[in-house]
């Protein structure tokens, strides 16, 4: 509800619970009743949070717009106008700068807000901030966001929202492994299944800030905006600047209620062109040791177990024998591939799979022909990162080179998929905006020229997962770790915002390459099942029994894929942090798939009955164990021994059923179907 009735700047009166079908008289009465009192030692009019707050409104917190004309002329707005349509409102502030704020509310309950600034003056305007801020009620006293590091992304952190600001800034030139990701403010104690929560995400792949704040004099807010360096964005006379979208949602059913709004909205905007194919990626299978004989045999093994897409990772281009050289020389290495990639692709196709290729276009090795020939295309003079530097995508010649090279590869070879990597922070001041906008343009041009090619966003794992780039890619590489213990948490929290079909999860080796942890095959299979499933394991080293188990797992994933990639993601709140319960429930509530996971030794010898959330309380369901890791007792619960149990959904959701006593770092998979 937006109050734009008078000469004061328009302000959001309410966003959250549905207030019903209010008459114009009730709307006016609510808006009037929402005007606060004037506190002592304050401005002499009621303080509200306008769409674009400033000192002129008495707002002493972070301003919505900040910057200056190079002539230091004033730029305060002189008036406002409002337009509206089906599901959107547009508010324009007039003056030397005109700022139009567009608000869109989707049928799913997702709110999008962005600003567009136009310079109506006769001098350049140096923009330092143009942010979106939304009010939240005073009862939203607890904040959840995320941090992390390489191979350990999306680590939740939560705490009380005191007076002042909880500010998160990203200066990586990408969101980063420690990306705040989704900031949620809610009533203290909110969980997955209950509690009132307001959340915001900035759909942007560059530098940004996200914050929540409470003031002693004004409302609490959550906000976000692009983090601009000094002089990074200068708006010339007659030009405009448009901010990224702030994507926000409210729920009175906890964090799962946010996913219930965000997932269908994302699915409606980013329609997948085909079911997510089961992938085999060669990275942890062979690393840089590439040859036709080995990879041809690996392709045959992958096809035999049911893999649908074979992705050749780093090491295929000229001179690339390790990660210290050749990045940027995007030509097939004829020393390794004398006939090009055609013989390998033929083997891949003969095995029943399509072919994908790894690239990292935004970076360049100092030891490369590209850097030798075009040093002016290289950004930064500081330390290298993974022995590479950043290519200046805003340089027209560098941009044209990448577009030509990638297009040439996609034209010569039948490539169905690009794994697009980004393995370092930018670490050059005042370039993140131009790098990000150039990246978006490059991806857009490639997609337009090669519409059948799918693209995965990888940034040394999960350092660039956001809704801005999701409009241009088809998959995220969720994290570089394939360790299922780490992946359980990473996938759980990443899927709070992003539907699981966009999140790549691979079945790795018995001994995880990054952590060295040894895990059971069933635990790895159940973990990788919930997402865009794949394999990152040298199947030539797997035993016959392991290959049989992998083939059965792929068959199961294909059978459940329609449910996993369209259903509602649900997560139970468990009393013991060593135990997780999560699943996917079909939209028609007729079927579901659940995982029960033991991360470590449980607190009690006998776990509490596991409840399956999200089922129809009036339907009757049959629960069937599908896959279970090693257990610690000889006699599992009788219903498991019998093979199934049939109970009403209300019983399964509220009372639950006994589960096998799993060892630490194990999982059990249950299918739930209408009886």
C-alpha cells in the first residue's frame, strides 16, 4: 500500500499480510491512521520513510539518492507524479534529476522495486548511491543473512537487530563466497515452518550493499543497492541510470513461505527449455590430464550408466597444462587434440549424450599470448589470484575478441552447454559496474546468436549466484565442494531463494577431493539427488557394483525429476541440529520425496519421529523407503522392515514416523505417494 495522496513524497504504508479488499474510504483511513506522532526534539512534522528518503524529508539515516552535479547545483525534487497498471505502480520525482521508482507486485506475492534516474540538468551528475529501502514493522527484531568462503558458501548468521544498521558490503566484482545473498528480518525465533519474515535480495552480479536498520526516531528498514566507487557512474545531461531490481517477499509461514513465493515466481520468469540433463563433468575425474583415449573411455562409461551431458572442463585450449598459463587463448590445443574436439564429441554423441565445454572468458593469464599481445586489455597491477588477472570487458576490442572466439567455438562444434567460470575477485577500483554490465551484454549477445546453448554460472563455485545473472543463464554451480556433508547445508540455504533445478549438485568420489572426507555412496547419492544432478568422479576407477548403483541412482533421479524440479521445497525445523529433514512436495500434493540426514552424532540414542511437512492433511499417503545408508542397529523400525506405512497427511506432518538409526554422515530417502 503506497500513500501518494498529497504534496509530500510518496511512502509505503504497508507491505506484508493481505489486508483484504479495502474500499477507497478504508484505504484513506488506514493511510491517515498510519501517520506517526511527532516525537520530542525532532522535525516538526511526522517522519515517514519515502520511496527516496533524503535530508529534505527529515530522514537522517542512509539517503536513497546521493551524489552531486559537477557544478554543485542543487538537485532536490520539486514534485511527484504517479502512474499505475495491472500489478505495478510508478512514482516519478521531478526536478534537475528525475527519479522514477517502479514497484511491481506479482501474483505470487513477490515485490520488485527499482529506480531510474534521468539527468535533466546541463552538467554531469556523479552518482554515489541510488538504493531501494523498504519499511519493516518494529516486531521484525531478528536478522538472518549469509556469509561463507570458497567451498563453504551460504553459511547462515542471525542475530538481534539493535538500533543502528547491520550493513553487508560486497567489493569482489562479483557477489562473492561471503555474499549476504538473501537478507531476512522477522519476529524473533522464526524458523522454516513458522514465523513472520520480510526478506530482500538484490538481483545484481557486481558490487553491492545490503542492510537492515532500526532508528530511535524512525521506522526499521531493509534495503539494498549497487555499491559504487568514486566516480564510477557519471550520468551525463540527458542520460539515465537504472538500478538493479530489489526482489522482496513476505511470509507468515517462516522461511519456507518465502520459497513458496519466490520459487514459482522465478520459474515463471525463467522457463527451462528442457528437463535438467544428468551431467558428468571431467574436472575431478582427470583435471588437466586430457587425451582422447581416456576421455573417450570415460564418455563410454558415462553413457552406460545413463548420463545425458558430458562436460569437458579446463585444459582443452592452447598451452593449458595447469592453472598458471594460457587463460585467454581460446583455441583448441592441437597438441592434445590434433583433430580438434570433433573425435571426442563424436564419442560423446555415440554414447547418447550431448557435449558441454568449460570457459573462463572474464579472466586472462599473465603468461598467455593474449596478455603478451594486448597488455592494455588487462586490468589491475596488484597480486594475481590463481595466477590470473581480469580482462577488461569494457574495452571494445577485448569484448569483440571474446565474442568472436566464443561464437567461433559454438559455430564449429555442436556445443550444447557452456560452463562459464569466474575464478577470482576483480580487485580493481571503480570497474565493477562496467564489468558487470559488459558481462550481461556479452551473455545476451551469445544467447541471441546461439539460442540452443545453455550456460552455467560458476564463480570458483558459488560466488556468483543471484537473480540478475539468472536471467541470462540456465544453471548455477552451487559450490566447488562435492563433499555431501558440506553440500547439505550449502544446498539447503541456497535453495531458500533459487529453485533446486537451477542448482548443480554432483556425485563425487568416495574421498572428497577438497575436504578429504570419506563418505558412503548412499549419502552422496541422496545429497546430489536434490538439484540439477550430475557426476564429478572418474567412473573408470569405480567398481562394477558402484557403477550399478550409480546407474540405479540416475534411473531414480530421472523418474523423480519432474517432481524434484517443479514441486514445493519444504524443510522441517528439528530440535537436534545434527539432524536435517527436507523434501519436495508436488504442487498437487499427491506425491513427495524426503531426505532424513544425520550430519553428526545425534544428541539422543533414539531420534524423535520424523515429520514430513507440507502434505495435505486430508489425504492418505504411503511412505516407502527408497535408499538408506548404513544403520547402527540390527532391527530397523517395523514399518521399514515391512516396506511401507500408510497414514493420513495430518499424522505424517504432525506426529511423524520412526526412522532408521543412522550413523553420522548418513541419509535415508523416502517416497511419499497418495494411497
